[in-house]
């Protein structure tokens, strides 16, 4: 990770493990981090690693801009998940948000975040690619764990991978649960963990979970990822395999992921 000992870097953070991972690493590298969390809980998690930390909603880009400009931030990362439930329950939007809402066709989460990015870049704040800045958390192709996938599991991966990619490109979801070359569950509004829970329950365990990116993934604001929480969900559901798209899906805290998976005799493979 690049170090910015004299230059401040901004962080706009949704939920999940990756914003905390980045903030901790940035702090260790001597970067001066100015953080904005989309909830009070996120703000609390980031505060120990930040020079300054704020809590603003997705619908308050004016306040986000003001805070970043106050501290002279010229570059930033947008990390973490912005739950659709948050998008659809926006409260007290500021004037700048209302202005760009008038110019968009839908209220999809990616459209709103692209609007935020556009406002930031108009003000001279460059939004960095997560993939370029955090290359170490995008593992290369290969099996990460001691347990290798069986022939039957490899066939399920081969069957499910193109379906998962197509569903991701259709903006439906990026996680697919497969068993015996049958689609058991697809991620949609509920998010990855709940999709895995549902899929494992329907499959009665012993299933394959596939996580992919979109073909034209915009890594400035959105990167699919897995972490220790994902492995906990797999263990609880009795899944056998987690297959992620190599070099395109984040594996946060990879050492922890592998240790947990090995202990539970779960395969983690990058395809």
C-alpha cells in the first residue's frame, strides 16, 4: 500500500471489513486519514485510525465535501458496502443531493454513488481505484486452502461461473449458490451473507458458493469482496467451497480466511 506521510488521504466508508482494514493499514503506514462513515457505527470503528472522522449519510454530499475540503483532501477512496436498505431510507438529504437527484434516471445505489463521485471530482477531489490502491487483497488464481475442490465441486464451479457473471452484469447480484449443477440461490436485495444463508439452507449444506465481479466493475466505488464473516456464514451453513473470481474479488484478512477455512475443511479457491 502506498504511504502518504505528509499528504492527507480521504476515506468515504460503507459497512464491512475492508474500510477498517484499509484505515488500519493507512495508519500503520503513516498516512493522515480523514474519514467519513455512512453511519455512527462506521465512524466509531474508523476513529482510532483517523486524524478526523465524521458520520454523514449518503444523501449528504454537501457535508461530505465540506469536511474533505476543510482538511485539504485531494485524493480519496470509497470503500465498503452501501446497503440498498440505507439508500431507500434516505432522510434529510442536503441541497446538493437534491440537485443531482433531479438529473438522474433511477435511484439505484450505483447511480447515487456515481453522482457523489461526480460532485467530488467537480470540486477537484480525485476518487482512486480500490483495485489499484489495494492490489494485495485481490488474490491470484489458485486454491488458497489445504482442501482442494473435488471433481464434482469443480463441475459445479464450471457450471455456475458463467451464470454468476451474467447475473452480475444484469445488476441482480454477484453471489451464486450451486449444488449438483443446479442454481440453489442468487444474491439480490438481501446481500451476500443472507443469500449464502438461504442457499445453504435450501441445499442442506455441501454446496458451492461463487462470488464474481461485473465485467465493467467500477472499482472507484464498488468492489465485491469476502472476509472472515463470509467464512463464518459458510461454516454455519455447511457449505463446502467458496470460489471467487481471481484478481477481481477482494479477500480481506486473507490469512484469517484461510486459517478459518482450513479448520472447517472448507475450500477457498480463486478462479
